C-alpha cells in the first residue's frame, strides 16, 4: 500500500467465511498481524488493528475499499463497448460501477467506481481465469492512496 508517499508492505489474506462475509488479515513481511477484520456488504467487524494503523481514516478507507472490491452482484443498467472492452454500467443508490470485460478472453479487467458522476476508485485486475486475479490495483482518485495486491506463487 502506498498512503501519501508512505509504503506499507506485507501479506494479505482474504478468506470467504460465509456466503456474504469475508475475513481480511494483513500481516507484515515477518508475520506480525497488522489488521484483522470481517466484512460484508453491510457489516464491518474489526478484530485487531496495530496501534500505528488505528486511525479512523485508515480503517474507513480499508473498510470502504474492501466492501467495494468484494462486492459480488452487479445489476446491468446499460452496456457499451470500445475497441478492447465490453463495458457494463451498474447503478446502485448514488453509486455507479463501470465494469470492463476484455473482448478477447471475457475476463474482468477493470471496475471504475463513481459517485455523483466523479471517479472515486479504479480497480484494475490481471487474471488468467475468471475466479482468481494474479494482481489487483486499487487507485483512489481523490486521495494519494494506492493499493497493489500481488499473488504469491511458489517457485521451484
């Protein structure tokens, strides 16, 4: 994560614990727990937070980002296309989500979250299959916050 020029790195574990709830744990590179919470579309339960991260703004960013990232159902209100993508617009409350699917492989490559017609967060995905992304990038448009998540792979 890059927050206002400060880098925080570690291991992020996201586990689906029920049909609607995920548990999210971030540890340091050495295995020390930094934050642990359970999240669903409407609920948030903070299990643990490191004192340095125990700031309302940080917790709210993580809560909101992961609620948006882990959203599962989008109703399609409109569809468009450009040279590379099929684009679907989903409207919920005052929020709009533009979902970009690659024309060649039909995989989700980007979600642009807007509120009141202003871009808020861009979620970019690199994936080889529809159920798992090798890389996820969350880029905030209003704040200098960028979160990059990479899959950990074993090498021989």
